[in-house]
């Protein structure tokens, strides 16, 4: 559990840093990277919480 929280936090931090670079430089590649990181972070979180929910039901 704790490992997942750290990974989730670090991925969100990486997305925030990427968006910060986009704001600072104006280069769209940083915005794309931030959106990709954010998208996969949300997908992983939903999968993790789905597994937790299924575990509680079983």
C-alpha cells in the first residue's frame, strides 16, 4: 500500500513538473508528456482501487 502511494505521488509530481516546464518554456512536448503521465497515473489508480473493491466484495 505504501509503495503504491509513493509511486502515485511521484507520478503526479512528474506530471506537475512537466506542466511547469511547459509554462516556463512554452514547448508543447512538455504538455504532451504531462498529459500522458497524468492519464496513465489515473488509469493505474482506477485499476488499483478496482482491485481493492473486488477484494472487499470477495
